[in-house]
C-alpha cells in the first residue's frame, strides 16, 4: 500500500473532495468502508457526529506540559522539537527495542480514523486522526508471559515544556492499559490529523488514542512503552485516586466525585446548544464491552 504523503495533502483538499482523499491513501473505497467509516458509525447514536473543525482541535487542548489553560498548548508548543525522536519498547519483552519516528512512519501505514474524544471535564470532539493500531507496533517485540499491562511514558523536557516546572502532575506524564485493551484494534497510534502531520499541541510526533476512555488516557508525545506485570499507577491516579481510576472508561452512570458524567458539551457548537447524552464506552460498546464482562464498572472506574 502506498503511504500518504502529508505535504501533498492539505485538510482543505481532503474534505472538499473525499474521493481524492481515498485515492491519496491508495485504499479502495471498500477498504475505507471497512475501516474508517464504521468507527464513527458505531461510535454514536447522537445525531451530532460532525467532524470538529481543525481550528478547534488544534487550539482547544489539554496538555499540561505546556500549561493548564486550553490555549496554552497552541501558544507554547509551536517550537517544540520532535526530531530526532525515539521510542523505547521494553520491560516484559524478549528483547527491548528502540525505534525512531522515521522508521515508524515508514513501516506502518497510517489510515484515517475518525474517533470521538470525550474529555473527563465533560466536553467532546470528533477527530479525523491518521494512525494505525498499537497492536501492530507491539508486534515488533515478543512479549513475555508476564506482560499483563502496558505503561506509556510521555517526554520529560522541562527546558522545552514550561508546564513541567510546576508540580501539577507527577512528570513525566504516565498512563496505562491492560494488555487486552492495548491490543484492541481501536487503540490507535496517532501520527497525524486531518491528513496532515500531527500538530505539536496534539501530541507530536506520536500519541496514543483510546476512543472509549476519557481523553486523559490518551498520552501525548510518547517516548516509552513498557510492558509490565502489575497494574501501573498513572499520573492522574497518583494526583487524585478518588477521582481517577485505572480504567477510566467513558461511563454516563459513574459520576466524577465532583460532577455528573451523564452529558457532554460538543466543542464547536453554539454555547447555548443543549448538551448531549454521553454514551456508555463513548458509543464504542459494540466493539469493547466484551473486554469488561463480569467486571463491576462502578468499582473498577
Ligand atoms: N502528555 C500528556 N498527554 C495528555 C494530556 C496531558 O496533559 N499530557 N492531556 C490529556 C487530556 S486530559 C485530554 S482530554 C487529551 C486531549 O487531547 P487533544 O488536545 O489532542 O484534544 O490529551 C490527553 N493526553
Ligand atoms: Mo481530558
């Protein structure tokens, strides 16, 4: 399959002419229908599944390494250096590896993956990522029988990341998944957005995205993926274990201790537009509910 050449494809071109985009990916219409489109179709029965604008996706961000205000990442991440960039995969693997971002972009074919983001703060977006399944990247290593969880580590670079000078979270930012969650095809390694290179404020050069979990699980600017035996403690669990559990599946029936999770505000809508109902697993229940069969999701929040 032909790789997408980001420099040739502007978001305007793609979304003015979807057929062009499909061609540019070198994918037939049928394979697009098989992959990208159902992600959004399954995702939600809310009528409102319109793509969030490029502007909103790239100027309304959470990325505490660059500050806690929504506009800070756009303002302060512009000159962040993303090359050279290496990702280490180690821990419970036969042989640890280091892989550069160039090699990742050459080896794995990124496809359009339209996925919903539901932030734990109560807002949501629909984002046309470019990416591929994390399971493909993990197939580069052989897991040992003790590899039960995956821990993600974002970059630590306080010289470039002004927010890391403040102890709002324990740095580096850490997140984790159970191994079956990490291997699920919807768990995405994100390399781009709207057919373009991933902007720094969205986690360049590489971030994870887990569409059925609250946004904070989807760590940005990943430098390390560690296979571990015990459930890792994420930065948010460490900061406030009562409020942030390990699973953090989107769940309208389990409120955050300080606010309801039953509804959400769609970013880009008029500020007076009504909030919409949040769906279990962010609308991805058909795909992921079986991962949690028999688990009390009030206890394992
Ligand atoms: N390293 C890192 N990753 C992070 C965050 C962060 O502060 N640092 N914020 C998280 C939160 S709370 C959300 S909602 C999403 C936001 O992603 P976006 O800005 O690309 O929409 O990124 C997540 N990943
Ligand atoms: Mo979030």
